[in-house]
C-alpha cells in the first residue's frame, strides 16, 4: 500500500475537495475532508496536509503536487500599484457549488474611464447583494460594458466530468470566456484578473491540451472582487445568468429548484427521480455530487 503526503494551499485544497466530493466519507479526527475511491483514500487535514493512501496513492498525489509541496515564496495576491484604476478584464464563475443548474463563467472588461460609472451602478462584492439587486445591476451592466459568458449546461458538464475534474472544467470555461472577449474588444486591456479558484500552475496545467491559452498579463487572486471592479462586475453578471438558467429549468420541470447542495436539494432531487426517473438529473444537475446518491436513497424510501 502506497502512502503520500503533500501540502496544499487553501485554494488547491478546495479544488481537490470538489474533485473527490462524489467519493466523500466521514473524515477522521483533525481532518476536514476524506474520500475513498476504489484504489485510494484521500484525507485533507486541518493543517493543510493531504494524505493519499492505497494502491494509486502515488498516481493520485502526483495530480496535485509532490511530497510536502513547497508554496511559492512570492506573495500570491500582490498586484501592481494602482491596479484598481487600470483597464482590466475580470473573470469569475458561479454555480460550481450548486447541485442544480449550470456552471457559468463571465469575463467582463471595465476600461478605466468607466470604473466610476460601474461603481455608481452599485457594483460590489456579489456576496453582499441580494439576488434581486444582482438581476437589476446586471441589466445595467449589460448595456454599459463588454463581457463574454461561457456556460457549461448540465448535460455537457456531466459528460466532461467523466474524464476531468471540476477544476479543469472551470479553467477551460474561464479560458474560453477570456479568449472570446479579447476577440470582441477593439482596445487592449492593461491586465486580466481571475478570481483564483486554483493555483496558477494548476490552472495552466488544466489548459495544456487547449489550442489557444490566454497568458499575457494575467493575474490571479483570491477575493478578487474587492481588488478590481471588473471582477465584481463579472461575478454579478455570472450570478444573474445562473439565476436565469435556474428559472428556465424550474419552469420546465414545474418545480422550484433550490440553490446550493443541502438537504433541501436532496429532497427535491428525490422528488424529481420519482416523477421523471433518475435520468432526468443528468439534464438539470451535477450528478457527481454526493446529493445524487442521497436523492436515490430518499426516493427508494418514498416509493
């Protein structure tokens, strides 16, 4: 039996957890997450260390790092002085943690001459806004700035997930939105800022098979919505588009689909299985989430 231990940053841990969420089991003491695949047990400890045990431990660990991975000595979130006043493309995603609905990425360009206007529209960290406010602000942004969306609807998402992690799908969607937006623009942005969901080296490793990869003047930072209004605008637009898609799916099914991935989601998914059959989840949900197994069990109890 192999045994490998690596250390990951908080963002890399989140990506790993999302990747193995479908195989989650109760974690041991002092651990925040544990998963069991047919050939490997993965445990994320509160210290940030990740242990891989089993026949495929070396292979699985190699996907994320090597033996107590050293973090870069250069601070990750340091941006050039005056960055908040630059003409910037911001990129962010919504729906990654929601069982129902698509994964939506938006890249939005805010030139420096429109920064004050965009702020005047009420753009700020989307987590501080209600869904009603987000929809209203997004309508104004739609006619004020140039942006590009990349939406992975559930059937496509589920097909891609068979061969790649959620992190890789997210990276591909970000790159697609950025590439399309750059082609739209007449101007050249000063920089691109991606709300960091993966370490820079992992992000570009995900894109190694893509034909065209956006790399010039790209920065990564956590909590990027507070560092440039372009990321906040992208987040609001992505959220509004996600809400619109959720409304469409709800109308089609005749039931209001809940957001997130909690107990209410399990109940609604179970009801959908009873009404339409388990295959319907492929059209409206991210079926690799643990919610699917829970919903199946609930539906069997209700029969």
